[in-house]
C-alpha cells in the first residue's frame, strides 16, 4: 500500500532519528526492500521478569497516519496481562488517547513502560492478570520462563551497539512517560500479596514500601556517683601558750553532705574546740569532777587547830 508523500516524509524522518539517536532500551529494524516494513525492538527492563529479553513489535501504517494510530502487535511471545496470545497490545495510547503528534518512538516507549507497569484491570490475558493479582511470585516465574525461551537470544541484537541518545528532541514522541501507563507492577523484591489482594504498588502508582526502623533501647543511665563529703576549712587563731604563730595553720573538718543525708551541715567549731581537736590544749574537766577549792577561812581554821594540838602534846611530854 502506498502512502501519501507527507506521511512518507514523516516516517523517514522518525526512522532516521531512531537509528542515529535511539532512546534508552529502544531500537528499530527496517527492511532493505521496504522501508515501511518496520520492527521495533524493546529491551526487557531491569527489575522485571522480562529483563534479559528482547521483544519485537511490528508496525503497520495506514493512509490515516498520523491522524490515526498504526496497528502494532508483539512478534515475540510474551506472558503479560495486557498482551494477548496473538500479540495484540491493549494500551490507551494506541486507541482513545492517540494524538497526531505521537510517533514511532512514543509508541515504543509506552509499550516499554507497559512491561514495567502492567495493568491487570484491563487484561487481554486473563490467566496472567489473575496470577499477577493473586500470586506475584508465580507470575514472575512464568514470565521469566517465557522470556528465557522466546525472547533471550544467544547474541545481543546488533542494533543495540549504537549508544542511546543522552537527550531527545522536545517535540519528539519520546516525551511519553511511564506514568501514562497503568498502575505499576511490583518489582521481584516486593513481598507476595495475599490471595485475592493486589500488591500495594498495583493499587497506588506512587506507593512505596515503608520499612520500620527498629532502634535499641538505650541502657539505663548509670546512677550518679555518691557525692563527696564537703570539707569545711576553719581558720585558727593562736592562743597564749600554744605552739601556733599568729597566722599559722587552718583546721579542715570533714562534714556530711547536706544533699545526701538531708541534714544541715554541722556548726563550725569554735577556737577552743579546734585547739582541743588538734591536741594543743587538754580537754576541759567537767565541773562535777573538778576538785573544789578550799576557802581561806577553812584553811586558816585548819591551820590553827593543828597548832593547838602540837602545844598540848608538848605540855604532856614535860
């Protein structure tokens, strides 16, 4: 089928751009006999069960292009909820969401995003959609098996020897993002959802896994060391007859810790008590045990009585 010259020019421009500056994980193949015999190659995204595989997508352009989307299908067998057993692709970009500004690269980028974020709600393959919702591990195992058998070549396609472009044309169809696709599928590291309940990332495209942070309880603080007894330093004054000079010495008295024992600190010692504590002055004898002083009259009377007795004894001897 021949296409209008305007359509041919646009297709040639897009194909040339894709071959010289391809997008990441996207390449195209053309036939030498027919430039419209176009095949897109999508590299399986890392972190998905399609990693390591290379999937071919065939295009069929009509006279209505670019007003209407081209027909696209998977030429490589794949186990995916949104791809039928015949390779038909269920994506809104190729149906109601199509725009005339879209092109080949936009379609391939959208299909690549579909490999990352499958949509089980609009599944063409009911078995894959059900397995994705109920048993993600089994879904991954089945998808990996099909990928290894049908999509993993022994030699990497030569088209991927051309490095991907660091940036793309703002007007290019590569402006498609994975957010326009269906809800994201969980990565293989995601825990398996309970039967009948989809993983969290399927119900919320922006859902993230929250990991509880477990912290150890800090050890109870060690009790504070017992407070040291306070030292009360009292100055000493020299007293007559003592061996201390005028400015000599000071007395250090160990008192009890007021805060620890909840008792007031002892009253400071007086000078006399300090001298006794140092051994400079003998302790005072209590008044009850001190010898009573003999008054002068009694002493005199005692002396007179002893003199009279002596005289009597002398007279008797005579």
